């Protein structure tokens, strides 16, 4: 009976707690990575890579910068435009970008 109780205690209590600890730690690490990515998305400009803090220090508007000056869909539209454009129809700057 002592052997059975010892086996139950070692296997069920200790080993299962170790396994559950590893699982919980893995999920905590995934949560930390997700939070860091979300912070990077919200506080760093996708186009130029400048931090939101730099704009706050200079008293510039962050929303204006990300929605007007560096609007990502405008860059996407330009890339699609350049992929469809024939190189013979391009001017000097467009040729440079296309090449």
C-alpha cells in the first residue's frame, strides 16, 4: 500500500504538475510575443520605421503621419500599378523603381 501511494504521489502529482507548468509557460510566452507584436504595430510606422514617441517629442501628429503621409494602401496601390506597367511606358523614376 505504501508503494502504491508513493507511485500515485510521484506520477500523478509531481509529473503532471511539471507537464502543466511547461504548457502554461509556453502559453505565457506566446502571449508575451503577441503583446510585443501588437505594441510594435501600434507604435511603429510601417513605412519609415519611426516610433510614435519621436512624433510626440516633436509635437507632430502620429495619426496624420500614418494615415496621410505614409498610408500603407497608397504604397500597395503604387506597387500594383508598377507591376502592371510596361517598362517602355515608364519615366526615369518609374524605371528605377521597376528595375
